[in-house]
C-alpha cells in the first residue's frame, strides 16, 4: 500500500512539473508563486548552502548545492513562464512584462 501511495505521489509531482514546463498553469500562478516566490526561496537556500560549504572548504559540494539544484529549477520555471505567457489571454503587456522579469530575474539568480 505504501509503495502505491509513494508512486502515485511521485507521478502527481512529475505531472505538475510537466504542466509547468508546458505552460499549462495560469500565467499569474506560475509567475508569482513559482518564479518570484519559489525562485527567491530556492535560490536563497542554495546560495546559503553554497557560502556555508565554501567556508568549510568544500568547493565541489558547494558547486553541486549552489548550482545543480537551482539551475534546473530556474530553467524549468523560466520555460514555464514563457509558455504560459504565450497562452495568456489577457492584456499582452502583462505577458511581455512577465517574460522580461522572469528571464532577467532567473539569469541574475542563476549567475550570483
């Protein structure tokens, strides 16, 4: 029973990530919840881990924690926002602004 629940939970998570990737979530949701809030949380945690591990002379672990976690997140969410902006039915200026803010923000967060 537990394995079935775990598999179901994992498949639901993957399906949700896939929906983000395809741009199927509403633009406001993917932008504010996942790009802005989620991006800040993920990148704050991974940057903190990076600094902590660098101070502990663990450079390889620092790079793994600092970049191998945040970069895939940033990439998936950026693609999700870009695709959700393509599907957005509202005022096009919001789609354009979401694209610009997401790409600029994720580049900044990914490079620092």
